[in-house]
């Protein structure tokens, strides 16, 4: 990785004051996606089948940095920052997952991709699930990593048992108007650090540099507001998911990837009632942040599932 402080500023970066880390063999790109400028990091085989990667809270595309090189020998790899993440714009829009999915799909099309595979973690998986409902003809496979998807795998009630509540308490907190912004402004590093350390199987998974990088994204120009908006619009995401599922099932093949110590014990089982084809894998010795904790296992699972066969 190059020194992010010395990386030249590309023209048109919506968040120009945020450090821009590089990954060897990959290139930064931006796409105009139906009025929202989204950041993508692309590499691998230009003529290979495309794989799009989406990250969740409180991360950015950088969450996939250890997986991307292992996929690059076989696939055209594109990691995209969602609206509000990293170096993507932080627009004043609805952040329900169907609206965001439309922007992500438009970005993929703007990058010259017509058919692709999709792998997504956490809030990225929220968006990916809705995208698969909206654009089934363009998807060749969908991998969902440890995510409580609104209306699907996310419970209606937050558990009060202390053994489980620490994993989900923030859903209710993020819904409270204004209070999270008041309490978190200027304390983004402490907040991000808690999530990364508490939800990883090993407390040493993330170093100080990574924590500071994700916190800087959250603090930069509307990042906190946008990140909270995904939770505040989760009820609309759930409503639209159920509305779509009343008309159709999830037809694209689905791979559920769970961590042995993650939030959702069996992702495949949780989506199987809505999917025609769902298989699953549990990654050993992994908490919630599976791509960071066990990147080789994630890359192997994705490579075996996201085949080159269209």
C-alpha cells in the first residue's frame, strides 16, 4: 500500500480531504450513478467474469483488501464504496436499500459491466439482497456475509439478554433522531474502534491505522449522517423487500457465509425461505468481520461459488 497521505488527488473525488489508500494492482475509479458519484477500486482480469464487492458499517471498500488479490487471478474485481462510505458521495437521498441498490447497479453499468457476481458484508449485504430482487437478470451469483437483513434476517425486536444484546444494541441507538450525532461527533475513532475490536474474534485483527482510517471516513463531510441513515431507513428497506418478495422469489444462486463467532449463525438457512438456491459455509475462528479475519477462507469460498460459467 502506498502512503495515503501522498496519494495524488484524482479529479472529481467527492471527499477530497479524506486520505486515499492504494492497493497494489488495483485502480481507483469513479462512476456517475444516476446522480450519485460512487467510488470503485478495480483490478484483476479485464476479460474475466466481474465480481462486485460491497462492505458494511463502519467500514469502506478497504474491508476487502485482503480478499481482492486472491480473486484477481480469475475475476475482474470491483470493490465499490456505498453512498456515504469512503470516497463515494454522501447525498441527501433515501438510504433504503432498494434506492441504494439502484445507484450501485447504475455504477456497475457505468463501469462497463453488464453481468456480474455480487459479494457483500453487513449493510453491504442489505443492499445486495435488494439489488438481487431488482436486477435478477444481471446477477450470476450472490454471496451474503454475516448480516441481519431488514425484513429478512434482522429480528423485529432487539434482544435484551446481555449475551446477545451487545451485538445488536446499536440498531436502536442509530434510530434515535439527532442523539447519535451529538454523542459521536469528534468521538468517531472510539466508536469505530469498539465495533472493530468487540465484533472480531481476535482483538488484534485491526490495528490503529485501520481504525483511524474508518473513523476518518465516518467523520468526513456527512459520513456519519449517511451511515446512520441506512438504519433509519431500514423499515422502508424491509417494506420494499417484502413487497418485492410478494411478487417473486430470489432466483439467483445464493451463498451464505457465516463466521463461527459472528452475528448470524447460518446465513444460508436465514435466507433459504426466500431463495430458490441457497448454500452455506461457516468460516472457523471468525467473528463478524470475516473478510478481515479469515481472508483466504473467504476468497476460497467465493472462488468456488462464483464460477466462470454464465
